[in-house]
C-alpha cells in the first residue's frame, strides 16, 4: 500500500480523499491556492503546500507546480479528485514519467474513452447498443445534412472531445443544420482544441443513467449498480439517486453487463462511470464513459456500503479487489442533493461571500460531504458547489421525506443556495411519481 500521496484538488473532495487516506494509514499531502489558505481541511492533512494564486491556471491546473509539490513532499502517488486535472491525459503521462502513480486509469484507457467516437466504436464492437449516428467525425456541414436526412430529425451534434454540453447542438431541420454544425465545431475547437464533430439521432426526453464500475490491475472488473442523474439544469446535475427507480431487474442487469463489457475491452483500471440514455420504451444506449471518480459517487457508496475512494487507492497501489460481483449488494435508496452557492431566484447566478451562520443537518440516514464551516468565505473563483447532502432510506418515498427534512434543517446564511430549488423539485408531483427526464427542470421551473 502507499504510505504517502498528494491530493491535487480542493474543497469537499480534497477532504473526502484525506479521510479515505487516513483510514488506510496513508499520509495525505494536499496542495492549495492562496484563496484556500484558511480551509480547515488543510489542518487535517499531513502536509499542505501552497501552489499559487487563486486563479486555477496558476494553481490547481498548473502541472509544473503540482509535480514540484509532489517531488518536494516525496509522495508515491497523486489523486486528482474530479474536475481540474482528473481527465487530463498529459498530466497522467507526466506523473508516470516522473515515477509518480496517477490514481486513475492508464493513459491508454483515458485516451480511448476520452475520445467519444472511439468509445462509440468500442461499445459497438462489444455489442453494446449505441445511439444510431455517424460512423466517425463529420468533415463538413453537408455530410451532416446528408446523414440527418437519411436518419430523420431531430439529431444532435456532439464534440468528439466534448464535455459539459460544450460543442453540442440539437437540430430539428435542414435550415439550421449547417449553422449549428459550424457553431458546434467552433465551440469545440475553442474549448478542447479539437473541432471534430459527430452526429447522433436525438433521443427525446431520455433519462440519464450511469453505471459505476471499478476495475483492478489483475483483470477484475466489477459494477456497483447505477445512478439516475436526470435531474439536471444546463448540464449541471442537481439531484442524483440510486437505484434508477424505473429499471426492472432484467434491464438493470443488462445495463451493468454492458458497462462491464466496455470497461474490459478498454483494459480499464480504477473507477469509471459508463453513461447511458434510457428512452421512453426503456431501451438503453451507451453515450460516453467518464474516466474519474464523480461528484455523485456517495449515493453508490451508501447503497452498496463500499468506500469507492478507498478502492481507488487500493487499486492504484496494485492490490486486487478480493470481491465477487454477487457479494456487492444494494440496499435501499440513496438520494444526493448538490448544495451550490447560487441564487435560484436569480437564474442560479453565483452567490459567493462569507457564511456567517451555518447549521448542518444530521440524524438517521443523513450524510453531509462538505469542507465549509461558519465563517468560511465562498470564493467566486471556483465551482459553486459547497456541500453534498446524501440520504439513505429503505424506500424512495422515505428517502424523499428524509431529504426534505434534512434540507429544511440546513441553514446557510446570508449567501443564497440551491437548497430551496432542491426542495421544490423533491416536492413536485412528477418527481414523486417518478415521471422525470433530463428536460424536467427546464420544463417545470
Ligand atoms: C444526448 C441526448 C439525446 N440524444 N444524445 C447531454 C450531456 C452529454 N453527456 C450527453 N447529453 C445528451 N446526449 C442523444 N443522442 C440528450 C443529452 C442531454 C441533453 C441534451 C440537450 C440539452 C440538455 C440535455 C440534458 C441532458 C442530456
């Protein structure tokens, strides 16, 4: 096992990783920017190294500074958390070149799955359903037009290197296809340095379901069931739950098997999420795979009882998962609400500032993952997520009730947060009745 690692991240996930390290007797070195110098989790770390000013490009995204911190503090490995450098192939390669273990997948698997066209091809090769669409990247608008006419509208244009909805356009007719194609290409080129675009049939009002997978370096690949992440707004997830409440046992098994086929074929190691769309008739289609631990991993942790961050550390250290699929059990229902410093009454505008009053919820079935405390100043420089509230109950109805109770206990003043928005969603008749899809928030709020 490792004796000392570095955490190249901040906030709740940095704290989450410190905790996992300490349970495994691993020393945790954490890097921080000047904006985070007063963060209490730095005190919990075994060493904390300032890597620069608040601007991410000069700190949390600055590879030379992070590698220097790793060298100085003499760590064996780096955990990138999510966001920042977690899916940066260049960073993973540099870690490897410096003799530092990247706590994530091998570079080859990151490359393969990070390219969505290659990932589509791989899925198709192993017999996993993909959304009908182009075989590869489209060279020009007229090729997109031709294919769209063959398949019928609506279609969706996606960036091969895309993420977070950037370089993506839904198109309903010939008239707007060319301009959408050019806009998507320009946006993708600017955002990812790769303007290649592919096309898929647009699945109307799907549910977004993702399977949590873990693979070790000894050829064991296991799934930890699925999460339904359909409650999102502008490609930002707001509420996630496990299990997906509309899957029957057979479809759930097929989805997990499909995810494992992709992961095995990619020779994947460590934590991955395999994303699917579920249409009205409950057909599922692979869309992409994420090569990192995700924000919403706690819902899977509470329903399976497995600590996914500890598994990441063990797997990266070369230990085998001495575990069989049939021993990974799933109990009850978990829901996570993301608490963001945003004003739901003002189009979810960021609401940074000092927290002068903070009361965290607790009690049976409640978990809070956060780095904030009373007196903490929420910086406008970073992501607005300040806490994750996770509940676990025997049934979905009880989980919703516990979540509402916990959200009402939660006091964060004077900044605005997404707590009232989450309460509105949880109280909505269609959410309670399970009649939701990825357009639910935009249509109803
Ligand atoms: C789709 C889709 C419908 N059909 N692909 C969104 C993020 C990225 N991970 C994939 N996404 C989607 N892919 C096909 N073939 C619907 C989404 C989607 C979405 C699309 C447009 C506007 C809002 C959306 C919200 C969630 C999912």
